[in-house]
């Protein structure tokens, strides 16, 4: 299933070197898409990608997969700088809590999610541990 999203305006021009984007440094810009629910998703789009997409496939990202996988997104926060990333805190049904940083890249009319700094918490203290790590990531990435 493809979700129809609408492009917003270009927010910033950045130089990035990320696994999913390219082997070497590539110039890209941060843009945003607006979903049917009205929420914005900030993405990184290479400046040399000439493709115009009538629809954007968002099926492989956390926001689309969570319900299907029995997960609940407890919190997500946008970290605007340096390159539009999100910190997610997810609760798995009858299982661990996960906290991670995610960035979204537009390639071939599909949004690709790349995660980093991911940790799972499974003990009786998982809520407290996940909350502490979530806030640690927010502090760390907000001051970069």
C-alpha cells in the first residue's frame, strides 16, 4: 500500500555521508512530507535525485509498521539539527521497550528508515530505563 504524501518546502541544504545515501559524501536537503493524518515527516532527499513521485511509499517506516507489529509508539521527537532525525520510544506488546534514533531518506519514491543508537530494555525496570535512555538521546542530539 502506498500512502499519498505531499511535499512541503525545502528547509535546509546539508552535506551528509550516511550508509543508505551513498558511499561518499553527497549533498542533500531536508524536506518534509505531510501525511493524511496531518503530521509532518521530515526527510533527507539527495539534491541530484531527479525523480518526481506522484506517491511516496511509507510502508517500511516505524510509524506505518508499529500497529501491524503490535507496537505502541510511546514517544517520538524531532531533532531538527544537524540533519533532521527523530528519537523514538516504542513498546512491544508483552515485550521489550525499544529506543532509537531514526532518519528518513527518500529514494526511488519510497521512504527508507535508518536507525542508530538502538537499545532494548526487557527487565522489570524497562519503562524507567527506556525513559532515561530516551531523554539521554534527546539531550545528546539537541546539543550537537
